[in-house]
């Protein structure tokens, strides 16, 4: 099944129009959690930042919504 990974990071939001094939909802969720970590690790972390991933399936139903928030105190 095809899944679409919409993202939000400090540079803006992007709606995935291409998608990725995953064998199951759980596989797509795992990939989304990994993507959140990668988005954060690749940032400059210069202040408070929020990262979001929303995963949709072929029919447009949300199968995962995750947020990673970083606060620099």
C-alpha cells in the first residue's frame, strides 16, 4: 500500500505527492518515527523547533501523526 508523508519543520510545510510503498500501517508508522528523528538530527538546533509528520494512506485516512518539539533553555 502507498503512504504519503506530509512534514512540517522550521523551514515550512510540505505535502507529499509521491508517497512510499510500505507493507503495512505499522511499517509506515515506524518510518515516520524514524523520519522525525532524522529531521531533528539534521537541523541546526538554534532555538525552539517543532517537527511534524502526518502519514496518510491511499484513501487519505491518517494512520500516524507525530510531533517532536525541541526547547532550548
